[in-house]
């Protein structure tokens, strides 16, 4: 464990009596522990790659504290707007912060759980996660990381041998406990809760924590300027995150303020879906009847959520200044869309008009119903892929007059590291993750505990990640 760097700084927020950030909790005792997924790549990066299976289960199934780390797990307190309705009864209801450590770039990471048992915030819930829910979170995080989205990573998934009852899954359903690795779990909702309690002092303390850990460049700012510049930074990171989801064709599904992290890191994957085509109305969650969080409305959701965060911060800074910072969202979003789409297309940025190209490109994608992942695959590195695109099953689409302008633009951009095309990933088929495939991966697990499709998919995603070679840390704080 030579690279293991424990740093349980979240505790420092709560040493004073009555500190309103978290509650110590205990993990549930599970009847069984079967390791279903172990993120060896990230375990290596945080110095936990050498644990034996028994040690892995002790820490990530029974939650025995890691050395020199949090002495007991803590359920983090937060509120949130759920589908635009304020809910003051939530908080970590089936998870907790288990440990904090630093990665190979010295950034602070949280090990947080999902499905680890009841807490004071469980309400009517059982505090558990279904195995299918855990498998889906693994698939989402692996895909998003490969596609260059700033996302939490799934660290561990252990099947726990209980029977769960769920409306949206055949029941009894198998149970699991998941550990996620994330650059913090400070949700917009944590600030909302403190504002609800009119606790300005605690808001200032939480801003201090975020600046010290995630945005040290703001460290010299004081007073109202400190709050406003923190907010402006969160606005920018949120705009980047939404743009990355768009470029990945990803619909998070539940963009409530308790699912938004101030670092702009994507996390908490429930009813997510990848969209087959650029359909703005494509919706992930069956319970999202109005399409509030549809593919084409994610930027609006991000901005609305930011407005709520700004509202909470208005206890400590003038509304006008916060509003002005919020107004920077649309410009930041256009810039981030250009960045994210050019990166996914493997071409170099040109400047001013880059967003105009992205808008035209998306318009063409929407109007023609072009297969999302396929287009990025076929045209990776622009002109360097022209011959390959001509051989694609979608080639006919590229011959149409409607595509002429897009083609001209695409092939005029300078390819970024076109040597990436020599990876054998590009002689195969695009790696996608549409809902039918997710269900097809799950079916044999449910029917006969056959994990071969799941393992094969992780292998395929890994090859795509290597082929694309996106620097996952690029958008990190
Ligand atoms: P989510 O929609 O997963 O972000 O969850 C919203 C809130 O409901 C959070 O406070 C969760 O902790 C809580 N929650 C979700 N599922 C459960 C469950 N099975 N048991 C207890 N709390 C839950
Ligand atoms: Mg959540």
C-alpha cells in the first residue's frame, strides 16, 4: 500500500459541536459477500491495488475502516429539489462517506457507498441497492470515463445475498453494495440544506472546504468575492459537465440538485440511458413523464440547479453578483460544447466559430436521425477517416447533399493525434451502450449467474478507452 495516501479531511468540518454536515453511521451486516467487480486500474492509482480478496471484502463489503482513515462512516447531510420540488427530508439514505485519500495526482478522492444500509435519512427505504442497479452503475461509469466525461468511478461491487423488493425490477431482486470513487460528494443540496437552516457560518465553512480541496486558485479571495468566485467556478464546471454528457450522447435521467456535485463531476447513476440518435426529447427515466431531464434539456436542468445553489449562497453574497455569475452559464456552455465535441471528433479547435459548427453538426444529426455513436466512430480525426467513413454501414448518409457542409467543415479541421486510428478498435465496430444491450448483459446474470457478457463488455470498453486516449483528468479541478 505504498501509494495509499489517507486524508480524511471531511472530518475537519465536523469537529465543533453541532456541526451540521454529517452523522456517524454504521454499515449493515450482510449475509454474503461475492465480489462482482473490482476496479483494478483505479485501485492501483490510489494504492489499494494489492489487497487480497479477503481484505477487499473486509473494507468494501464489511466496511472495516481503512488505515488512518475515517474511524466511522458518515452519512452526509443534504436537501434537494427533486423534479423541481424542494425535499427537506433527504440526505445519504443508502450510502455514506467511507474514506478519503489522494490519487496519483494528489487530488482528494472520496470512497462513498451505495446500498450500505439504513441511515437517519433512509425514510421509507431499505438502504439497499439491487445487483442490477450496481451492474448498471458499473457500465455507466466505465463508458463515460472512456468517452472522456468527468465522472465518478465505480470502485467495487459486491453481491450481498439479500432479497430486495422493488417496483421497477422483478422481485425479489438480488442485493449488492457499491463503492464509488469521486472527487468529493459535496452536492448543491448540501448548501441548500444549510441555507434552509439559515446557517451562513456553515455555508462559509463548506465554501472554505471546497476552495481548499478543489479550487485552490480561489484561495486568496475573501468575503463576498470569495463566495461569488466559488459560484462562478461551479457554474463553469457544471456547463462543462453537461457539454460532456451531450457529446457522449448520455442522459443522466435524474438531474435533481442532490445529484449535482460542486466539482462538476457526474455521479449517481440510476435510470441513465445513452441515446441512439440526437433526439432532444429522448428521456431516460420512466417516471420522468414530462421529459424534464430529456437529452435536449440537460443544459436547462443544469442552469436551473445552479440557480438554486446561487439562491443558497445568497445568504452570504449579493444576489446581483451571483446572478451575473449565473449568466456566464450560456457562454461557458457554448465553449464547453465546442471543446467536448471537437475532442470527441478527434479534431483540433479552430476558434471563434467552433460552436457554430457544433450547432450545425447536431442539427444534422437530429434531422437525419444518424446513429449517434457510429458517426463519432466513423469520423474520428476528420479527414484522416474519410476512406473509413466511406466503407461504413452509414456511408449512404454521408453521401447525401445535406451532409456536404458538415463534411467540408469536418475535413478542413486538423486531425488531433490521427495515429490513434491505428488502434484495432477502429477496424471493428463502435462500442455503444444502448438500453437493449444493457438488458441483454443483465439477462444471463439474472437467469443463470452468467457474467460473460458483462466481462466481455468491460473488455470492449477498455479497448475503446485506450483507442480514444482521452485524458480523463483534463476537466478535473
Ligand atoms: P437518488 O434518487 O438515488 O439520488 O436518491 C434520492 C434520495 O433517496 C437520497 O436521499 C437517497 O439516499 C434516498 N434513497 C434512494 N433509494 C433509497 C433506499 N433504497 N433506501 C433508502 N434511501 C434511499
Ligand atoms: Mg442521489
